[in-house]
């Protein structure tokens, strides 16, 4: 193995959408693992919308990436050296290594993967943080009941597709929202949504709302929120009394965008919360990793036997991670975005 | 008893703040009670902010008052005729009679009062819907824990003063917000708030936020929402992770006002919900009347022995109800607003 590795750092903070100059590809020495540490050669890394938040110097649930710091990411790879009895060279593991070709982490921050249990990329998507996000948010805060109607955007993404499939299995009517006809067809054909609307086909929230209302003849009981903006504005007036809104993301607001949703005002949100007795719950999955074993037990077999479908979009090469990430923020990916590193 | 009675109807729908011409004082015949009905001569009626919502022709949790219809209100009075074995002339009762001098209701919609158990006006405030709203919202959705910090506006009103006193008893730091120095002094001296800020003394939300932050050195864990607008905007950035926001009203938005809170945007609300894992729950007490016996059992003795304080602001005469209601919406009352009818 070469003693050199590559990493991508945050060169500067973006204003609005990130661009190539915000990232820097650097070569450095492969680190040496210290006591209880494990050195891993990464095979795949994950790209997720939350990473956009880390690029801002704003108070959030996690500290921002410092200028010059390595971009954060979950990644899977093969152990090449270990100072922990828990891991041997050749083991496959998941950890928060960042945008790197090689990484070193304490053994207690690693999760061993069983390569016989499906592709190791599943640990980044359907059986990783996005899948857990959908499963936990839907069950814990969405409280689905058979006969109800659920709406989720980014319906072909790893969170939305998990939410839609689990809700369908629970007997709900599932209506997805996605960007483009191809994604909408995929949502229905592959992920079993009863309907899927292309948000790009609507000039504003009220036009989207009209068709969404037709697709949800009994109103909306659960809106699984991961986008905000125009979709939120379309959904709110259609919510039924006692509706639930788990909030795990709001990609349309990332990068400081105020959105083109000028009619979505604070009073509009607040009034809907009050007059419909809505329950709105923000959450971030890093606080609920204790649910991982229960998730894996529940969903793992369904993925293994094909009852839960998943889709991955794989970019090739660490050097292409920034471009893939910028595309992801614009909805350019088709399924869970992953970067192949070897 | 005269066979004539008075009532106040909705003459026209207001735009923004109501004015005198939106109300009409009318004389009509005292109704005759039908089978199982009870005729009551009202002594006191309640004025509450929610009534503003009923004046609009907008979809809400309750139907609007029709033009020409009697304004809604809870009221207490004395039975003068009864076709129900459950009530006798001379009994004192509470019911949703409206803005009327006399009213007729089915017996099963009445609640008998014990005039030996404190003033009958308590059934309109501290031991009525406002008190129940505070008790239920705080305990069920606020989930107070000793050592936490609670903020509530309209701190000397019947909901805010109940919330503040119950939270203080539960070991929380309580910070009120009220309009004017007199109300702030009352909040601290009579209702035991640790601090109370006069929202009128601040030109905008960020000025209010600065002093609110100083009054809440450990942040805010529970914001009991009954006003919206500037206070909400000041509070949101101060909320702690895992904070709870029961939402029972938003008086600053009533009458279609967009508020002077131009910086309180939908993304600001949504971002705070997400990054602090907030729990926001809208509720309206009419859906939780089943909790009344538990509330009465819990709080009734505390009111009787003075451990829970209350304050009433009594206007005289049904004809003065519109003026008192208009003043209430501007915070002109001092304590629970009641109209004495006899």
C-alpha cells in the first residue's frame, strides 16, 4: 500500500449553492493507527444533504467543518491495520471517516459489516443512516395507521423511499413527490407509491397543491418533511386534524436560500399547527443510534428478501465527490448517492 | 322576569381589529325551554381571544359565527326554568350560552356549579377553560422538569398565569412576558414569575431577545405559545435542544395580521424545529374536556386555599361586551376578562 492518501477539505465556505472552489483535493501521508485504533482503506463513501449544513459557520446540532478541515462523511472499507483485538485486517467496517481514501478511527467508533449480508454499500443507505432515519422518524413521530395518507418528498431518495415503502406496508396510501418524470415513474414502479408528483412541473405551491389534493382525497395525515419550501407550502393546508410532521431535513433551505416560497409565512405554519392540532417533531438520527439494532432486525430481512427495494447512484473516484455532491443538492442523483473510492 | 332578553350578534365581519359596528345589540323574546332543556339567566360571561377567530369566515377547528348569529361565549348563571330532572331553579350552571342575558341549552351541555366552592366566575377562568388549557397544555405537551426554564406570554392572563404558577410549583424557572410595567410587576408579585419582560418596551424581536436571553441564562426548555409574532421570534433562537412548544393560541396573528415580525420566516421556524429537535404541538382545549375532572381535582384545592392565585377584570353590562372584547385583543385587560350581566 502506498503511504500516501487523498482527502477533500473545505477550502472556503459557500454562499448559497457550493461550487468546485469550495473544495480542495489534497494528498497527505496515510496515518498510523494509535492504541485501540484501526486503519481502514475506504471503498465507498456516502454523500448526504446534511453535509451542506456542515459547510456553514452557523450554530446547528453539529459543529461546522473548519476551513481546511476534512469534509465529513460516513464510509465503508477494509481494515488494513488494527491495534484493537476487535478488528482484523480484511474486516469490512463502517465509520464516519470523511471524504478520504484512508482513515483511522478508534475501534469503538466502528461498526463491523458482514459482506455476506448484501452489498457493503447498503450500510451507507438502505441499512445505514438514511434508512434508519426513515424508519425511526416514521414509526416514532409519524405514528402511521392503516388507512391514513402519507406524503414524502425526495421519494426516490434513500430516506423517502424507505418511508414510502414502510408506510405502504403499514396500510397507508403513499404519495411521493420527486423531481422529474423519471423519478416519479421510479417511485411508483419500484417503491410502490400510489402516486408521485413531479414538483418541477408546477410553477408554484398552489398549483402543486391542487394536484396533491386530488392525489390525497382524504387529506394528509403524515407529512414526512425532508425538503421544506414549495412542498411544505403545498402540503400544510391539506393536513388533516391531528396530523404528524416528522422533520428530518429541509434541503430547499440549505445554503441560506429563503426559497421562492414567499407565501409560506411564519403565521401560515403556526396557524396550521394550531387549528389542526398538528404534532411537529424535529429530529436528527445521530441522537437515535441506539435504535439501530431494532431497525436492523426489523428491516434487514426485508431488504435481504427484496421486500424493501433500494437504489444506488454511484459516482467514481474521490476527486468526483464535489461534483456529485453539488448535483445531489440539485436533485441530480437517482437513488442513494455514493462515491466509489477504489 | 321580563319576557324580553338581550343578545349581541355578529353584524359584519371585521377586517383586522374588530370595531363597534361589527356587533349588534338586539332585544328578543326569552326562549321557552323544550324537553330536557334548561333556561338560565346569565350572571357573567367570558371574553376570550379565540372569539376573534369565530368572527372570520375561515376554515378553522370550529365553524365561524354566521352574520346575524349570536356571538359565542361561555357563561355562568342561575336556572330559572328546567325541563330536566338534573337541574332545579336556583341552581348555578356553566354553559356555552353566547353573548346573551338569557339562554336555553340541553341539560347535558350544562355543568352544575357549587356556589360554596368559591366565586362562580372561577368557572370562566382559573377553574374553567383557560385554566384547563394551561394545565393540560403544560403537563401533556410541555412535560415540565424541575430545573428547566419556561417562558409564557400574556403572563397575567388566565392561561399564562396558570402556566407560570404550575411550572413554578414544578420547580422550573418561570419567565413571563406581558404588556406594560404594571402587568410585569403583577406577574412577579402575584403569580410568582422569576422575571417578567414588558414586550412594549422593545422595538423589535432582537431587542426583546437580548433581555430574554439574560433572563433565561440556561436557555428556554418550554415555550408555552399563546401569542406568536414578536415574542415567538425572540424566543425561537433561545430554545434549547429537545425543547417543547405547546401552541394554544397566537393572538398577534388574529384578525389576519401578518405581524410586524418580518424577520420571522417559515425557514426560521423550520430550521429551529430541526436543529434543536423541537416538539411543537397544536391543541385546542375543546378536544380535551375529558381531562376536566382530573384538572378540577388537581387544581381546585390549590385555588381554594390560595396556592394558585387568579385575577379577574370585570366589565359591567352586556352592552359593554364589544368594547371590553376589543380592549382584550389589544391587551387592555388586567387578568381574566369577564362581563357582569346582572
